[in-house]
C-alpha cells in the first residue's frame, strides 16, 4: 500500500509542478504581450519624435536662412545710410560755402 501511496504522492507532486509551470508560462506570455505593446508604443513615439525633430530642423534651417538674408539686408541698409550721411555732410558743406559766398556778395 505504501508503494501506491508514494506513486500517488509523486503524481500529485508532478501535477502540482506542471500546474505551476503552466501558470509561469501563462504569466510570461502575458508579460511578453504587454512588453510587445510597450515596445510598439515606444517605437511609435520614437517615430513621432523623429518626425517632429526633422520638422523642427527644417524650420530652424528656414529661420537661419531668413536671419542671414535679414543680416545682409541690414548691412546693406547700414552701408546705404552711411553713404547718405556722407553725401549729406558734403551737401551741407557746399551749401555753407554758397551761403558764405552770397554773404560776401551781399556785403560788397
């Protein structure tokens, strides 16, 4: 009778171990599925972030070009302003000379 009882105990132990293994496998599959979903979500976020980065880089490049164009325009206007100021000084000097000549004529 003891041999039968040992066989039943061994079988019960084996059954318990198999049940635990099935439970562990089931848990691992569930975790694997969750991890796969998280991985997919992370990949989508990465793709979205990459697209946003690329768009930001394109906008940055456009802004840099516009800034460069504006700098050139400002430099051109600054040069033109300097030229106009120089011409203004020359005109002022010439007018002062003409006025002094008129004064000399009036005084004579």
